[in-house]
C-alpha cells in the first residue's frame, strides 16, 4: 500500500518517549516496574483544572466527562508518598537531568537558560496528582538521516505515568511503580516526507538514546507517537507503537482511513488514536492543546550551565571506530554493539588490555560473539562466556595456549563450569617434534593429510598449527 505522499500533502513528525534507568525523577525510589499482588491499594477521583491561560484543556474535559474513579496499586520497595501525592516532590534526579542534557547535545539542540518544571493536566488516572511534571530542556535541534536534515523541535524531561492494570466502565486500576520514572520526550518538526523515512528517523533517534548509556531496555521502555496530516484531512496523533518497524504500515492505513472520509465528504477531526496490532488505528480522545500547562512551584528552577557533561560517543561512531581502527567487519561490529548493550560490557577495554600478535580484536570478538554461541548450541548448554573470557584472553595473548584450543576450552566450560587451562598449554618445540616423529613412524606410507590429522588429534590444540605443518613437512619422507 504505497501513496504519492508529496501529492497528498503528507506531513509527519515524531514524538519519542524513552524511560531512563536508575532512580525516579522526584524521589529516591528505584526505576523498577513491579508486577504481582500489590502491597497496598488506594482510590482517588480527579477533576479538570484550568491551565496557565485560565482555560480548561479539551482532552481533560473529555476525561472528566467519564466521571471515573481510579484504583492505585503500590509496592513498598518501588513507591513512596511522592507517588501517592501525599508528599511534595524531592529535588530533581541529577543523573536523569544529566542524561537529558547529554541527549540534547547529541540532537544538536540549544539548551534553555533555566529549566522550569511545569504541571501538565492529565486526568485519565495515569497520574495520581492529576498532572504530569515536565520541563523543556532543549530546542531547535536536528538529526541527519540519509542526507536529509530533520529538525528536532523540543526535548523534555518528565515523569512517567502509572501503568494500566485494568479498565472498567466506572473504575480504572493503575500500577504506580512505573509512576515517576524519568522519561525523555523528543518531538521532531513535521519534516518527515514518508512513512519509511519516519521509521528511519525513529531508529536513528533510538540509537542516539542508547548511546547515552542511561536508558532502560525492554518492551515498553521506549514508545513512539506519530503525528500525521494530509490535504483535506486533519492532524492525527497515533500512539502505542511498541516496535518502530511497524510505523510505515500503520501510517499508510491511517492515510487510507482519512482518504476514505475525504472521498465520502465527511469531516476529518483532529484526534489521538491508538495503533492496533493489525496496523489499523482506533479513536482514543480529542487532540490536547496548550490549555493544560501551568508552573510547578514545588521544584526549583535549575540553571543547566552549572551541570558538567561528558557527551559520549554515539553507537554509530563506535561502530565506525570498531571497523576502521580495530578491523572488525560491519556485521561483527554490529553484533558487538548489541552484545555490549545487553550485557553492560566493553569490548574496547579488552582490546586495549589483551591485544597482541597472538590475539587480535577480531579474534576476541569472534570468540565471544560467534564461537561461544556455537558451542552453547552444539552442547545444549547455556553459559556466560564473560565469566571465562578474561583468563582465556590472557592465556591466548601471552601465547600460553593456541587459538586451535579455544573450542575445547569453551566446551569444557560449558559442560563443567570451569576450565583446567594447564592441559591446554602449548608444548615446547622439542616435545611437539617428538610427537610428530612418533605419528609418522606409526603410519609409514600414509598420505600427508592423514598424518597431519592424527598429529593434530594427538596434540589437541597444544601446538601452533603453522609450526606443526612445518614439522610434518620436515620429517615426512
């Protein structure tokens, strides 16, 4: 399902929400989403309040009209009085603030002179207080994707909402362990020219977020909202993308929906819609406006110029360095970055520590990323290669064991959980030559390939293959 997006006046922008790891934004509770039976439960009702302009937001009025009550489920090791709105917010989490400022730099943004948190009216029950605290960090930035510059209008630091447990006609239930987790909200300008480009921009910004080293991982930790419009239609915000790769299909279906309404001469209303699993969208609520914001007086204004920043290398830059400086292939470098993110591990530290004539960075990466998974699959034994790699790399780097012994070492570790490295230590040249002579003597007249195979089987990786080859050639008449 492809469209002539230019002819249709297609406009598209992204909003990306990324949870940060560590502690919550306004208290010392861990950024930990709990499951299971709650430790305590309480109920509230919420009402719409006027924003800074003195008007009540349309989306808030829509929720107020439902006249629902809300049940909140909490956990003593992940929630406190701040989440219950029984205690004022604590000073802002400095690590989360630094992560936001670093991300602003990665997005080439201008940083505000003073960070003022605002209250954003939210009365669908997802915030116990009836508002979400949010602050503008950066503005007027950009990213470059496939040679095109996509403007990034804003980066905000805000608190995550509570997690829906159950919705009912008169009452909704929420898990407040998620409430208050630091959240970065990034909004692009409507510069995106196609659904495929939208997916690529989302992937690029996701890469930059992961480059900070401060983000949470897993399902639900990052969410993409897509704002689109076409000629004769209306701006529509699509929420609920769990996988950014589905963006093109959902956007195309939404274009089809609006085109059908236009063809039937029906008005297309501005709205917020939900991305469904079958790539269609369903109505959620009216589009919110600016009438729901007012200043948060319980949180001090922060001067960002006083915060020292260490802007990290992006994942794309790191991949390029692994290829150009360390000699890894593109595929191996990509695998290395994924492994590092998943396991909180740095190949670069080991490259600096163990690289030698006997052990190259490519070989180290290959052992961890290729050979270890192959051994685990063959032996049907899952094992953590990081628990054995230090000793293995040290032995290989110093030349105490040969590369040909690696598979046997990994197999032994997979089966026994430990390795006797002494039995893999290289033999002296004289000991190796003695074994070569013995095999040749026992297999007189045998072809060279058979002799070589028997020698290598006898040595079991305890001699350098090149040296063995030279000795066989020397003594085989």
